C-alpha cells in the first residue's frame, strides 16, 4: 500500500447502516512514534511489537533512518538498531509528509548532529507552527531557523544541542515531548519552564516511556521540568498498546446508533488521554463495560453535556458528530489548539456538519451542537484523517448517501478503518 497524498483524491461513499461487531484496535500512533525515536536514540537493538503501520509511523521511520538508525519492518514488529544519541547528518532533505509529531521530535533529534539538517513536509505541515520549539533548540545550544522566517517548515537545524534553560510556550504537547525525549542525551542538564501547556496526557505518554528507560527527570506540577543530562537510552523489547484515538470512532458509532462494539487491544491503565471518551459517552448515556484488554460499548439515548476537550483535541471531530445525536445541547470547549492540527478542525467540523444539516455553532475554542437530523451529501475531508473518519460515522447515521473526498487521509493513522467497519456491517467503500 502506498501512503501519503496522491495526485488524485479518493472518495469514501457511505449509506446509513446498522453496524455492530468486534474490532481489534490497531497500535497507538503516539506510542509507536515515541518507540521509534527512543529506540533510535538508544545504544543497541530494540524490537517493537504490534506497532501502528501507517503513513505517520512511516514518516517517523524515515526521519530516524535519515539520522542514522537502522530500521527493519517485519510482519508485526520493527527491529531498530540505534545510533546512541549521536545522529548523523542526513544525506538529503527530510520530507516528513503529513506527520507533525515526526517533524517536532525530529528537528530536535537532528540538533544533536554537528551538521545541517533540513526538514519539510506537505502543504499542511508547512502551515503548522514550530516557532516555540525552534526557540528552545537555540536556547539549549543548537541552531534552528525557518526558511520563510515564519516559524514553520521548511526548517534548518544544526547542533550541537547541549542543555541549559529554556522557556517554552507549548501550545501543542509535542513541543515539550520533543524536549523531554531529546534533552537526556545532551551533555548538560536542561530546565524547561512552561508559559502554557496543552494536552497533558500526551506528555504523560512521553514520561511513561522515559520511566521505562529509567531516565532521570523532575516534573514540578507541569510548570517546570528538570532533565538530567549525560544519560542514555537502553534498547528494549516492547509491545505497543492499542490506540484509544482510533477506538473513539467505533465507540461513538455504537453510542449514537444503539449498536454494540467489542473493542479489543485496549488497556484502561494506559496514559492516553482519549480513553476519557468512554467515560464521557457513559455519562451521556451509553453503556460501557471494561474487560481485560477489551471494552464493550452499547448505545442508548444520549444526553448532551459540556465537555472540556483540552486534553483530547484529537477527539473533537468525532465528538462533534456525537453531539448531533444527543438530546439537548453539547458544548465542546477549551480546545483552541484544534485549529492548529492538520486542518482547523473547529472550522472544518462546523462547516461540514452544517452542510449535512447540523444545528451547530462555532466558538473560538470549540463548538456548540444541538441535536440534529443529518442528511447525506458530498463533504470535504480536507486531507485530515480524523475529519474523514468522523464524517464517515456521521454518514453511517445520516439519511441518504454521504460522499467524503480526500478519504485516503485515513491511511495516516488507521489504514484498516474502512475494512473494519465493513466487516461489522457498514455500507461504505472507497473509490476514485
């Protein structure tokens, strides 16, 4: 399968369907990418079992390879031979495609090299902010500049990153996670003072990995982090947990339709923030049962709620769909960073659900949705994987046919999404 944007767009056609069944949720994108970067920074050979295989993980793989890691992908695992904290200067420009995580982790990892590294990506990546992280690279001994002087890719970085003090405006958690991942192999201690920090659970995923590697750091109430320098990562054999962000689409489909899903490969002890969606859906009226490594969710009459989405911005698109089928009003608030993702997800979900007939209001930091009767029509996925999958769930519950363009974006995180839905009864299919 070829990942990434094509010269033509794929369409996903959907009709209202009764969908229920059992689905094995794929490995977490967040965990997979962190595993690849930390294994590349390690000395020796690591094995990563059950990773997410998608265009985003492929982008992370390409960055790590370009900086000197040896990576082999077998049927259900990565084998990584790391470069031990000393990346090489890349032979060419590194194109990370659509993966913002790979860009943000990669630019700081490249700053451990003495030479120059150049990063770019697709049109969406070249519109996503990077300036605060570039400033921290400069503060900690590296060099970093945006070629257009706008704090966005393309960017050029060089080393050598040492450590020190930096003040960071972490409007995305990926900035702080990049510092936390890369600072331990610098020769000096690092202190990060945060003026703002969104998406704390994603930072917890990063520290979960640091703890497994026995990295020494201090977290002072998510306001300041102190990371000891001169440390090293050890090779590991580890299995990647299932992805709660991907599970949300099936959870909401069950909740709004009265269907039922058994979702395998999910561990509620994992730090992923999107696991909270199951508690929210249960509070709204769905029936949720936790089993060992599985969650069973069955739909019932939903009631709208006010929901703080700051810790789970990736769930905004699908929760906007849930709001269309909940009695009363659903308010999705405190998530301004959703405008800085692959698309402006607040504006996009407002415009596309409204096109389908939703009674929806756009706020600066979220959405207000009233119970609505959606009708199928042609909508735009804007090359955003989470928007496409959310609109697909809307289409499964709307009257008539829904056609979503740029549907190939699903490959970024969940290449098997359509097949999984079809196997459970969905009337949907891809076409050109």
